[in-house]
């Protein structure tokens, strides 16, 4: 009987610890919150690109991206923003030490074969729960984040005007452009 119990515990423990990670309410909340940002941003971006091309959408992206992230933050009592190892808007998007480590981890995991779109990480750090979700480059991103030879002169001109220190070009589809970062006070 004792042997049986030990065997059961050995099988059941890893199972329960996996289930526990998935049930973590902070992980689920952060994941759900992060999932709201891209569709909201893309809707604005798409509408503006249709109206006035990618060059016209740059100003909108600059004004609307932080507004949308700010609204989501206020509604949720978490702080949500985008970060990148190669930022366009360094004031808003420069990662802190934890975010930098996770972005580097995402790049390593993608290089090792994990699908960029599924990369996420959540953990308790001090008195906060922190979460990040990778943002892979899709075809539609290349107009403004692709290799320099493929970016239209009008887009280049707008980027130079608004972001003289831009480092967020040179990407190809599937690269990790950055991540959504969510932090919640516990
Ligand atoms: C119309 C041009 C345009 C397109 C298309 C575009 N972006 Fe951007 N992106 C920008 C601009 C402008 C900023 C800087 C926004 C700011 O000032 O906060 C930016 C910033 C970002 C940031 C924040 C980090 C940083 O560099 O400051 C991420 C992450 C990002 N873009 C990812 C994407 C992804 C992923 C796509 C495709 C799904 C995409 N972008 C498509 C123009 C664009």
C-alpha cells in the first residue's frame, strides 16, 4: 500500500504542478489583458493606413499606441506597455532589467525552435506579478519595421522627422519585434 502511494505521488505531483501554473489567476489575467492590445492597435493602424498610407499612420501610431495602452491600464489596474530591444520610441519602450532579460530569453527560445507567437513568461517579481508576451513581425509590419531598402521614401521621411534615433527597422517576418509587458501590484 505504501509503495502504491509513493508511486501515485510521483505520477500525480508533476501533473498537479503543471495544472497549478495554468490556473494561476495572475497569469490568466495578464495573458487576457495583453491579448487585448494588438487587436485594438491593429484596428487603428489598418484604418489609418487605408486612409493615408503607412506614412500617414506613423503620427497616429505615435499618439494612439500610448493612449490605448493607457486606457487598458486604467481599466485593469495593471500597467501595460510595449517594450523592445531595438526601440523606435526609446522613452516609452526601453525595457527595464527584468524585461530585457525576458526579451533576450524569447530570442533564445525562438532560435531554439519555439514558435514566436506562443512565447510568454509570467512570474512574481518582488511585490508585483510581471508578464510578457512576444510580438512577432508579420507581413503588415514591414512597411514601417522592415529592411531599410524596402521602406518607402515617404515613410522614411516621417520616421526621420518623428524618430531621429529610430533603431526599429531591419526586421523580417517571424522576427520578434518586441513584447507586451504587463505589471500588476500584488
Ligand atoms: C504605419 C507604420 C507602422 C506599422 C505598419 C507598424 N508599426 Fe510598430 N511602430 C510604429 C511607430 C511609429 C512606433 C512608435 C510608437 C511610439 O511612439 O510609441 C512603433 C512602435 C512599435 C513597438 C514599440 C517598441 C518601439 O520600438 O518603440 C512595437 C513592439 C511595434 N511597433 C511592433 C509592431 C508590430 C508587431 C507591427 C505589425 C503587426 C507593427 N509594429 C506595425 C509604426 C508602425
